[in-house]
């Protein structure tokens, strides 16, 4: 009889221990943005980004502690219009350290929305883990009426602890939606529903603390990416030139004169140049500056050898990359090769 009681006690203890099993460990890295912004009056749209620190953000959402063991660090506190290569390098190296050396199960990055899509894509190509990395921001400052930051942060942690988000690449979590790093784009200057997922739409959504994945990205990313920034301290210089009727060749000439390594054209239509700009582009390519044709059109691919004979000029067509994403991929591609055909292959794969 005593033996039965002992076994029953042991079984009950085990059950209680299992029910208290440790929650996933999530690190939140704060970089600033509107989510950390403060407006002079909660009704005003005038505000300054990057004002409050990580602890204030966490204090606003105590429910996060029901989802995970969370701690945070402030990497920088800037408006994301000031995001730069130095922060990107620090961020990628820190995320890899947290996920591969410090035992974290996921990382959430709070970030301004202006360049969130760029940071997400850069990390998609440089993070060396399949654990969830989720960016969150807000369109209203932290002290605004109906601030959207706390819910976005809570949902981002819910995604970061979700096994469904493992292996999806870097994600953005805004307005209950999950968007993948390659297709995410900010489409509206002030709307909370500003982010869209391009032609393929959103990758999933978060609701009631649960993440649901609707589709899987088909491009290479994270652990399948050839790009490694662990030993990089400086990136190749790549600029973007905007195309329009009667465009001046001066901006492209300025990049050439400044010895840039690559130039992306945000061209008209299917990545077309104004004739004066085209002439500078051909000279630039011939002196070893890689030209990538992209488009100012919000949707549709920039196709290889369409109205422009890329084969003849050794231009790269950006395919499904808009100018800001094409710039990031070209910058990283140039750390590997200057061969236009090898770079074109990267645009097909990533
Ligand atoms: N300054 C902009 C930024 O940090 C504000 C936009 C926002 O975060 O929503 O990206």
C-alpha cells in the first residue's frame, strides 16, 4: 500500500513540474522608432521617435510574461530613417550571438517602421539560425491615444515563441499580421495598417497570443544564406537612383565619381532608364560598377533582357526585389563576387 502511495506522489510531483516547465527565453533588442516615441500631447500627431527605453516598453505590456521569459537590451535609440550599416552589423552579430551562443529561443527587435523592411531583409540574409526573429514597431507613439505599439510587441513575442514561426526567416509583426522579410513593404505614411506582403500577401497572423502561418517563403534565407557578416566591418557602397521623365544623369554620375561599387536604378516601368542616365550606366558598368535595374512601380517584376539587353551591358535585373531590397542584396552580393551573372543568380535565389 505504501508503495502505491509513493508512486502516486511521484507521479503527481512530475505532473506539477512538467506543467511548470520553463517558458521560452526571448531577448528583446530595442533600436528606437515610433514604438519608443513620445508625442507632446497624446492627441497630437507631432512626436519624436526613439525617446523611451526598453524597460518602459516592457512595463507597458506585462502580459508578455505569460508567454515567455523575456529580457531586453537597448542597442540604439534612433528614428529608423537614421538606420545605418554600423547598426545593421552590430544587430546581425548580436542576434547570432544570442541565438547560437546564449541559448535564446527567439529574438524580437523593436524598430522604426520607416526602414523596418530593409533591416528585416538584411537580417534575413545574415542571421545564422532558424529560430524566430521578429521585428515590431508602431505607427503611433507610445503615449498616443490607442497606441499600437504594446499590442504589436505582445504579438511579436507570441510569434517568437511559436514553433510555427521556426524556419520562416525573419518576420515583421504589425497590426496582427506576420509579414516575411523579402516581401514586406511599408505602403502608407500614417496608417496603422501600413505594411503589406507584396503580391504573395501576408505570411500569417497573430491572434489571442497564437501565431498562425499561412504560407512558407520560397526564397533562400538565414541558415541557407551564403552571406556571412561575422568578419565584415564595412560594406561595399551601393546607391539608388530614381528614374523619371527627362531624368538628370547627375545623381548616377555623382555615385560614379564617388567610386561607388554598385548602383540600383529605381527605373520607370520594367526598370527603364532615361537616355542620358542610360549612357552613364553603361560607362559605370564598363568601369566595374555593378548596375542593377529595379523599378519605381510598386508591384511587378523587373525582368531580365526585357526592353534593356542586360546580356549585352552586363546589367542585373532585380526580378522581384524593389529598389531598397535590391540595394541590400547587391551590397551583400558584392562581398562575394563582382561577376554579373553570379550576382544575377543571387537575385533569382534570394
Ligand atoms: N521616424 C520613423 C521611424 O523611426 C517613425 C515611423 C515609425 O516608427 O512608425 O521609422
